[in-house]
C-alpha cells in the first residue's frame, strides 16, 4: 500500500474503525467539506473552479440587469 490515509482524509478515522455504527455518526456536511478540501487542494484546480462559478453567474447578472432596466422603463419612462 502506497498511502495508508483514508478517503478523503483521516479526520473521521476513529468513527470509521467502529464500523457501520460509526459511519452513521459521521456528519455529512463535514465529510463533504473534507472531500472539497481534497479536490481543491490539487494545483490549479481552485482558481479554475472559482473562475467557472463566476462565469456561470454572468447569465444571472445579465437577467438581473434586464429586469432592473425594464422595471425602470415601466416606472419612470412610461409613467
């Protein structure tokens, strides 16, 4: 065995050693956070993930701008 660490980290090692009952006690959000730390810890992946999230929100920003512009037109210009 090259690496004796648990997946995604050794944070929950004591609970995993208890078996099924210990696995049921693991906090799901905490386990997900450890998984995210594992993935985002790779070189270059964090900034690419942040960039993707920001670029994905551009469509929402555009729709919000259209909504505000149309509301302004209806309330101020056509009133």
